C-alpha cells in the first residue's frame, strides 16, 4: 500500500468520524445540557491527549500573554461554541439537515477570511460561497415532512460552523509555532475550563440525564476527538494540504448517511439538493488547486530536462 493511498484512507476515516459527531450530538441533545456535555467531552479527551504527548515526546510551547488570550478565544469559539451550538441546534432540527449545514465549513472559512482579513476573492471563491448558501437555504425553506425541522435549529448549527471558521482564523493569528498535538491538548483543557462555568449553572437533575447521552459523549471524546485527530494528521503527513482539504467533503455525506442508517431519518429531495450544492462548493474550492499543483509537478521535471 503506497503512502499516498494510506493518507487518503486515514483522511477518509477521519472525516467519516467527524460526520458521526452529528449523530452523537443528536443523542446527547436528548439527555444532557450542552455545556455539561461539552465539559465532560473535554474532561475525557484531555488526559488522553496528555498521554499522546508523553508517548510522542511532544513538548509544550512557550507562549506569551497574547497567545494565551488567542488560544482561549479559540477554545471558546471552536471547541465550546461549536459543540454547544451543534447540540442546541439538534434539539430543534434533524441530523440530516445538520449534516448538510456542517459541510459548508470550508466555504464559511473562506467567507470569514474575506470579511475579517479583507482578502480579495476570485470568481471561484464567490461561486463556492453562493453554492453553499443555496445549499443551506434549500434546507431552511424546505416544507415540513413530518420530522423535526426548525429554521432556528438550522441557524444555531450554522452558528456552530461560523464558530469553527473563527477557530481557523484565530489559529492564523497565533505567532508562536505550536504542534498539532500540543494545540489539541491545549484546546481540550481550555475548552473544559470555558465550558465548566456555564455548566455549573445548568444543574441538570439526575432524572434528566440519559445513559445513552453519556455513552454518546464518551464516544465523541474518544473516537472523533482523539482518534480522529490521530487519523487526520497521519493522513495529512502523507498528502498535500490541498488534497487533504478535499476530504472535508466526506463529513456531510457521512453525517447524512449515518442519520439515515442509524436514526432512521428520511432523506428527501431537499436534503439531496442541499448536499449536492455544498459538495459542489467544496470541490469547486479545492479541486482546481490540486489540478494546478499536479500540472506544476509534471512541468518541473520537464523544465529540468
């Protein structure tokens, strides 16, 4: 098995696990308050990340005050904001709808860079943003088909995607170089600290806590959070960054499939149309870069010859 094929396999598994977090969050939404579930998720994941750091002999970065503030903001947005908004949104709408919306992350990240960093978008980026918006609006305005559907729920899930986009933006502002494993460990402990305070005010009663929700939180912490991290960076080390970005398109597809297979949710024309628009947007952003990179790689040996 070639190294590149291994990379593709690892990245595919990582994004399938990301898609499964929508199903886990749907189960969590029934039996646990969002901040309590988020704090528990990071409380479980943090010691495992510490163990990975010890095993790989990864050192802690030396951070300045500015970096600590940025990392705390990252944890608040990407770690806590994403998880709590996703869980809250899934109380009001279906996992199939949520799967379509989370697929817009690469496009939302590009849009945030345009707005916040004043980057000049080309036609390809603008077309991707329009396609992703059409995909989300297809879900928002679909007629009720007997399942759980709420425009507010979709808005909360889209808010979770924006939080994750802000996480990516804030990460670019951190000046100190931080290894991916150390960053994930810091996000786990800071995410736990940020989520713990509001979790103390949720004070759910013992009767409200569902055992399946606890199992879902443990799954979320152990499999997508920790194992997904290992798979993603093992895959990313074997392929280019633009190639890796294409695999983010698998997350919404796997989320919709899991919702259909595990939760028995119907997949209608609106979901299929929405996910088609989102996938076209993501692939439209990434495939031209890959093709251009391959043309450059083929041209180099010819130029040298």
